[in-house]
C-alpha cells in the first residue's frame, strides 16, 4: 500500500475484523501507549468493532498530558518574567497549572508565542539578542532529536540568550511501571510507531520476555491499528510473547542512527516525574553537563514552586488505564475543553479530549458484528 486512503479500505478492515473475531476465544486486554493511536481508535470506533473479549486500554501516551504539574508551574513562572520570550507548541498554552495557564500569562502581558518548531524559537533568539528566549521542550522520544539539534545549534552559534525547559519522557520505563503496578490488567502492548522510528525496537524484547507480554509496533491509520490488534490476539491465543514490527514502512530495528547520536550527545537519562503517575526511574532525559548552561531551570533558578492538583480530576487514573475518561464524574460536566481540569482534556492527543470530541459521553454500546463494521468516517 502506498497511499493514505488505502489504510482506510473498508473491505480490508472487515477482513481483519473477521480474523480477530474468529481468533479471540478468551478475554484479552491490551494497551496502546500513544495518544495519536487513541484518537484514531476512538474516532473510527475501532474499540466498538472489536469482539467483546478484546479490550483496548488507553495508556500514558500523550506527551502534553504526562508533563508534570511542577514543570507547568515552572513554565508559568519563567514566562511571567520581564525580558523573556516563552515559546511553545500550541497544545501547551491551555494546560492548567496550579492556578492559571500560559494563555492567562499572555493575557497578563507575558510574551508567550506559539511556534511550529524549536528552530523557530532559535530564530527568535537570533533576532532578539536583548531578550531571553525559552522553548518548552516536551514529548516522548519522537520530539527529542529536534530539541537536541536546536540546543546543539544554539551552542555552535554562540546564542547565549536561548534555553530549553525540558520535560522529555521515555516509553520503555513507563511500560515497566505499568506492568509492575499491583492493579495492572494489561496483557499486551501496541507500541507507538513514531517512537520506534527514532529509537528502534531494541529495548522491547527484554520487556516482552520479562513480563511475558506481546509487544507489536504499529502505526496510526485504522488498518495499522487493526493489524496490530490482530497480531497481538494471535500471540496471546498461542501463549507467545514476542516483539513484532507491524509498521515496517517507518520502523527499523536499529531506529534512526543520526537521531540517536544527537540525543546521546545532548541529553542524559534521568528519573522523571509523570503527571498523574509519579516519578519513574530513568524514564526521562535532561540536558547533559556539557549543555547545562542551556537548561532553563538552571538559568532562571526556578525553585520553591508549590503545586496543587484539582481534587475533582481523575486524569491520573485515565493515564494509567485504570478508568475510561467517561467514567470520571467530572467528565463532560465540570471538565470540558473550555473548562479543563486536567491536561487529558486539553491536548489534541489526550484521551479525555478524544472521548469528548467523538461524543463518547456515556458507556460504549455493544460492538458491531464484523459484517456490519465500517471503518471509514
């Protein structure tokens, strides 16, 4: 297949669904660790087309959602300071901190700008040598190479007025934390294709072996996800636990060597807090010692930040796959995209936002039979 529309082919989708229905003989629960996959699943109703025995659990795959409240509050503090240009992707502007968000900081006079690349922020720093320019560098392994390259370029060009507020997280340690949790129901994983396109798959076989769970790397189109589910169900039914790459058009086992070299030069592995989950050892990156001068937390000495999560928001349980978004009492009432209590309702990859956008306001209806299924929207 060469074109995007081919990955929405209803006949191929029906055949994959028939295979899944015919193969699944027992209850199975698998987790997708990618917000893009979550949105595709909910948008196309994939979870409702699967047999009753196959459950998709939404994991902590949204980078905006897992950015800890403490880092959000540090961003708000830095953005409020005079002489600072604070640059971020648009999703972050409405993520609630303890008592405000970046939109409010901008409304109060802060110079907060939406950019489409960290290199845009570097260009702003180049054109404004009298201002301190900060880029909010969040995300999984996918966005780390671009952020690393930007800091690398800043040092090469001698731009001392540029810095990065870092909140990068890594997927494999999150899988470990999920599997080690006493309430874990996950029996398999759909791994994020874009993460693996950077990092490869070398970290996954040991996880599959240790926890005896299938891990299938998949993409984001409906047929990608259905093929990933089909492979997972086959492994589970056979008692297997291997890593499979169902996204070979983008993912190689070795990943992207150039991107990996840049990450290794600029970042070092560190413990990292995940919003709603807590600190996971070795689950993030921070700037390496050679680049520490470009770390906004050090440059602005942001300390003493006191955070307070909403008592009504259950996004932490959503991120851990313990509840579905519409099982939260605040969902769709006190918590909406206009009045979000947590990041999962704000982000374009958040599970709560997906359920609200695609009107999953109540319990899901019974799945359709394969012959009635239609995956094209």
